[in-house]
């Protein structure tokens, strides 16, 4: 067994980082931020069709303009194929963002989540365990792990034993697998519980995009639980600043087990109806609203206590929804215009 003391904490800028899910929303921006800092990036993505592959390819096209970006199309659940890819076993850091996202989709397609989120995470753990440089692993978890919790804001010390969706259960299982590998092998790991990330080049399946696109087209939007919901919307630039900080700064373990979990959110929940008002102001038209009951697997509120990541990494979200949404709307109008012309 490898002990924590035998693995040195990294004190210099990494030469090369492996980013899984590099064609995804957060993966694209994290890869871009690393490349702009002169760090080499090996990107992995299976380019599945959960949402339009053309959007993922457009992100990759931009990343591919950087000389230090290498891309492999691969499914991380194929472990034998993963470890055979050039360069992946010789990186300094692994940023593991690949996963099957979406709460409702997990109810309809459970086995997809088992393959991507469970087998895929285990595959990455084994890759890191066997890698030449014993890299730091930074991986994506989710605010969904808080499930039916009613105490707010959500703190990392809160119990997370009541998931209300399979997606949430897989993300909590990933955290537990990582904890076991940290205990067994001394692997340094940082798990990040993301809270409702939004912004340009985002995900079409999320409410901020689907609502905006329907409002621009004059179509009605479905508002769940009659609008009695609130979310801790976090702008992509703030998320990336936190992720990159965990990559570039030495890890701050607080025990003999080198595994830390942090919330990464805006620390400012916004009620759903206020969110729609901000969309209306940015778009310049009123929403046509159809109120519907709560959907299965959803939660009433998300609210991140970010004091831990602020103390350890200097994380300080600075983008209110009133600032971020207009930027997204400007980008969306441009993107949809390009799509119509193509």
C-alpha cells in the first residue's frame, strides 16, 4: 500500500493535464484556461449524442487551434482502451469531468449512468493509480448529492444519504470510490460539487438554455412546481477559476486521507420566477408560462456554502445572474443565427 507521505504534494505548474469530457461545457472552458496558461492538455470525450454533437465539435474545433492540445475520442468506461491511449499515463494532473449528466434522463436511461458515471469513474481511478507520476485527480461531483436535505446553505459536512435521483446516487458513489482509493493507495484527490453551471457554450438540456431558446422563438416554457424552486446559478468563469485553482495550487489535505470534497457555487440562490424575470429583461420579451407539477428526481432548493474552497483556494464567485444571463443571451442569439445559416 502507498502511504500519503510517500506522494509529494505538487509545488510547480503541471506540464500536462488530462481532461476527460473535454468537449463538454465545463471541460471545454477548463481545457481552454489551462492551454492559455501554457499547459499541455490531452482531451478525452466520447462525443455522445445526449445533446447535439455539433456543439461539442464546435468547442473541440476551437481547442484544436492550440498547439498543445491533443484529443482522443474515447469512452472512459473502456479501461483497456483508455490506458493504451498515447500520453494518458504520463500526465501531472487528471481533471475528470466526463459523466452522463441530467436528472430526468437518469430515470429513463439508468444503465447509461452506470457505465459512464460508475464504471467510468472507477476506470479513471485505476488509470491514476497506475500512472507514472502519481497525478493529482480533480473530479466533478454535483450539488445533486444533497438530495432531500432541507438545511441551507448546503455544507460539505452535511449528511448526503438521501439521493432523489439515480444521477445523484452515482455522483455520491463516485465520491465514496474516491475516498476508498485515497485510503488504500494514498491517491491525492479533490472532488468538486458543482452548483447549476451556466454561460456561453453551455448545455442545451439545462433550463437557462431551453427557456431562453423557447422564449426567443415565442414558445411557452414549462415551469415546474409552479415556480416554487430556487437554484444557486454559477457562471462558468467562476467555476473555471475554482477548478483551475485546484489544479495549480498544492492540495490542502486535513487528515491522513488525502481526499477533499468542496462545494463550488455562487453562494446566492435565486428563485425560479426571478430567474425568468432576468431572462425576460435580457431577451426583451415576456415568457409564456405553463405551470406544471414538480418533476421526479428534482429538489426544491440548492444553495452552496463555499467557505471551505474560499479558505483553501481563494475561490470568490463574482458574477451575479443579472450579469451572466445577458452575456449568455448575446452568445445564444449569435450561435442560433449561425446554426440557421448552416
